[in-house]
C-alpha cells in the first residue's frame, strides 16, 4: 500500500474490508489514515467495517476513536454505523445500559440526530432490556410522555469562553476589515468590558424592521424596555449610526446602546456581547445568524452555537410581544438526559442528520430500568 500516494473511495473501502476479513485491522487503520491524508470526504463504508472489526476484537478504545471521528466529520447518524454499535451493545446484557448511554452521550456532544429507522431499532433494544420507550411530542420544551422539561442548562462557562474566542477570531486583523474598522472594534470591546454583564441584548436593526414602525409599535417597544428596566435588568441595544435619532427619541435612561457604522456586521458585535456576558444574557433578534456557523472548522462549536440559540434567543412579535425563538422556529434539537430519562430527536429522512428543524412529534422518550 505504501507505493500508492492516493486511491479512490472504492479501492479504499475494498482494502479496509479485505484487511478486516483476515483480522488485520492495523492495516485497515493505515488505509483510512492514508486516504484521509489526501481527501476531505470519508470512507463511510470503510469506517463501518473497521468499527465493527475493532469492537469484535475488543479494541474498544480504537473503535470509539473512529466512532467519534465519524461524528466529528459530520457523517452524523450513518445508519450502518449506528446499527453496528447497537449490535456491540447487545452482545453482553450486563453492560447494555452503560454502552447505550455512551452512544446517547456522544449524540448529545456532536449533535447527532438518528434516523427514524435507527430510533426504532434502539427503542426495540431498550425495551428488550427492561427500558420503557415511547414516541413522544415535545411542546414548549415539555415531553408529553413523561412530563419532564428539556434541559435549559447545557452550556458551561467554559463553553461560553470557547464561543467568545471564536467570535474574537472574526475581529482579528486578517478578518476585521470584512467586519468593521479596527478602532470601532477596539472601542466596542472596551465598552463591553466596562459595562458588562448585560441581561438583555437587543439587535436594534432587526428589532425595528421586525416591528414595522409606527407610533403604536414604538409605544410597545418602550413598554417592553421599561418592563425590563423595572426588573433591574441591564439592557444593551446594538444598532447602526443611522438609527441614532430613533434611540434618542426613545428617551429611556435605563438602556445602554452602542452604534456601529452602517456597513459593519452588527450581528458579530451582538454575539460578542452575549458570549462575554455568559449564561444569564438573552438576545432579542429574529436573525438566525446562519453565516456564523462554526461547523466549517469545528463541529463542537457549531453544536454549542445551536444550543445557545435554542436556549437564549428571543424575538419581538408585533402582536404577541416577546417570544422565544425555539417555540415556533426550532433552532436545533439535541439528545438530552433528565434524571433516568433520555429524550432523543430523530429525522424521518436518511441523510438528514444536519437538518436543523425537528417537528415536535419526532422524538422518543426512554426511561431506564430501576
């Protein structure tokens, strides 16, 4: 194999399969490593064969390494790999719970949503091991089967630091001229450092466009801001220079505001303020901020960003007032554990593991045996 600098998918998969059939899994690993040196895509079939071979030969540590790699590289809920792992779980009844929870935890970490076929297979296996399993509906973050609420505390202080560092990179010299002026960024960072933490951070431009301004709606905006102010909430509005008259006319002393130049990417400033503040801040904006998906370089950061939106982003509706973004527009659904229950979202289409929107009834509720 060393005489080849590269080879295509079919040859790679065939080599992995051949080596695994004669129990030479070390050579199969070398094939995958060689392939990945020259290719961004993955040997999906080869991964599945290798993972099965490694588990069969009790090479659990290496098997988990490639199982995790498959998730990191966003193969997501590859059905064959998920079923292969389930077969591994079923080999020993006394370790089933431990192993099945391990894959659920990995699904949570890497934002994997299994397909409906995989979800049914796992439900069946869990039932056979004395779990209680049902398809369920999630409404307003509440499971209609077990009545438990989905977790609101999935982002640690360290996670916020990671998200903040990712935003800071957008402000580095190589990138800042696509974002703003260096002096404006410097002034903003000093402003945040001096005045943080904030409780409410508002996307000023998005806020105004959402409300289609008139006197009645201006009054509603003022009422909302005063409501937060009366609760001693510290409010920050990030807008653009051309909006200065609007903020002056509001005449609300409790509100901090920072105005960026009209062409600056104000959403990056919004995220910087939010991540600098941490877990206690909410953001009011209807912008889904898809352009700031960190998954291009880092799957884990992308999952954290989705979770943050799911938990902390709201928008203002001119008829209903303040609404949590995920109540009507689910940003992301992710596997969660609550006491002895697991809640797992699934996709009805094969290959849809990157799908952001999950219908409320595409969930399973699993209760562990006592």
